[in-house]
């Protein structure tokens, strides 16, 4: 058990729609990051939030956005869904900003039709 | 983009044998980590090795790091059926200042035959 929970587990959307994925981190984990994992690939870094502010971003377009809340929950929002957005989305948290051990949730499997 | 490349992509061995998987990366790093993933679900942290370390042990795991060759290896000794999973190396780039996430490889899929 990592203490990180994600919802929903699975989601099916249509191209062009918008989606919100949710994550609940361990208490005291001030940093949350989101990763996209396509089938057969390793996770790719989307962005990172530290104390409710984005402080790092990977090579993803602005239609990928996020929020982090004071209660250690966070959201990943994706607008104008494309077929290639179909993937497993993973949330990971840790107590500080260093890249020491990450605690991952079980992920949300998003399918875009 | 993915910095790390694991080798082999897939590995099948008998229970009780040792499993070795390798990882290569491209840039200077602060640390290198290994994670395990069962059936496409969440990743579990296994071990971290810092750039100034050469070898580290944790239970049945042994990881080595060669920064001159930009490579690492993970050894799992006395493998068990429950070790069947995908294993990923992930690097923390020194240039990133802690804000550009971990860079993962594509993973090694390990199958332990009972």
C-alpha cells in the first residue's frame, strides 16, 4: 500500500471531450506529479505540483492541466481529448521536492474512442 | 522522450535462478531508481542509488551504477514466481533541479517460470 489513491479506475471518453482524473496523496506529501504511460512504454512525466503551484512540466501541450489542493488531493484535466491520449495515467507523491522515492497510485486507465 | 533503455525487453527464467536486467541513460544524474509494476498498474519503488554510489543492496536486490558508462544493472537473486512483473529504471536528471520529473525507460518484462 502506497497510500495514494486514484479515481476512477477506468474511464471511456470520446474524442474531443474533456476529462478530470483525481488523486489523493498521503498526508504530508507536498509534491504530486502526474505521468502518462502508453501501452508497452514507460511512464512519461506530465507535470509536477508543489504546495499547489506547478513547478515542473514535461513535453505535454497546455490542454493538459492540473490542480493541487491543500487537503493533499489533486486533479489532472485533459481538454479536447485525442485518440493518442488513451493511456494509463499515474499519480505519484512524495514529502518534498527532491526526486527521492515516489509513491504511486494504481492509475486511471483512459480510453478515448 | 525516454532517457533510459532497459535491456533485455523481456526475460524468462526458472524459479530460483537469478535475474539481471540492465539500464542505460543519456544525461548526468542525481540518482537512479528502479521500480516494479504488476500488470500495468501502479509502480512500486524498489531501490535508489545515488550518483556517488557504485553498488547498493536491499534484500534479494542488488543494483550497480557506472556513471562513466551511464549504465546500471538490477540483480534479483533466488527469483520467485511473485517476482513476475515489469521493471523500470528511472533517472533524476542533474540539470532538472528537481522540477522535471523522473525519466523512465521502457522496462524489462520479467517472467519467472515455476
